[in-house]
């Protein structure tokens, strides 16, 4: 097989994988944590063994969906952090971007972060607890790198940046999860309250020389 044929086969496989993930997304938007492999295969117009062939197993499909949504969220968060605004406005915009994302697609969020109740008949094997922690860890490391690159935190800056990065992500996740379930206040009120909580040390830290600022 020549290089052109291999490239075309890879493009075809990538295209088919995207189509299957889009079918899975439609089922997740409809069923949330109860999304099953049978329903996803039916939505895609294929049999379950073919779905397994593309993703290995249920965990493989979950991981692919998680990466798809985490990549999109991280791109949105980076855009908020890079917006031409003062630091307080960027902090609020970043918090709001996260909350807006989980508010806009609550079923996707619940699928990614909350296991289905086995009594409902949903497929077993989407080990959400196994995968959700790495998603949050990845977001924490990304934010930590931004903080380290942009803020002058003095001695031991790398460690402090990681503490802040993971702490902020943990706060966003826990507060957002509670808010999405109970809706005790508006999104804007939650954003401002969380920004107030963060603001003391963030306001005092200087921008790192040569960085775009935080």
C-alpha cells in the first residue's frame, strides 16, 4: 500500500470516528448518564461490535468523548484568559465560561462527571470515577501553567502556581456542581462571589515581565 492510500484510509477512519462521536453526543444530550452503548450504536446506524471496534470498549468511548469536550472547554477558557480586559474581568470571564458550558449542556456534564444508577438499566462499564479525576487534573495543570507563565509569584513559583491552578479548578467544579443541581442563585451572582473569594492574592500578584499578563 502506498503512502497516498494509507493517508486516505487514515482520513476515512478519522472521519468515521468523528461521526460516531457525534452520534454518541446526540445520545448523551438526550439521555445523560443513562446513555448506553446499544443506544449509541443504534443512533450511529451500526452494531455494537462495530462501535467496540472503533473505541476498544466502553471506557475507550467515554475517554474519547471526555477528551472531545475537555479540549473544547479548555479552548474556551484560554480565550477568556486572553481577552483584552483587566485581570478582575478576565477572572470573572473565565469562571463564567466554565459555568456557562456546564449550564448549556447539563446532560453532557452529568455524563462526564456522574455515574449512572445501575438500577436504571444503563450499560455498566462507564467508570466515571476513574476518568473524571484525570479530566479535572488536566484542567488544573493547564491553569497552573498559565499562572506560572504570567504571574510573578516569587520563590517556589512553580509549586504555588500548581496549588492555585488545582485549587481554582477544584473550587469551580465543586461550586458549579452544587449550583447546577440546586440553582440557589444566578450564574452572575455565583461568578462574582467566587471571584471575590479568589481575588485577594490574585489582585496582589504582579505580572511576570514579558508575559501577556494574567
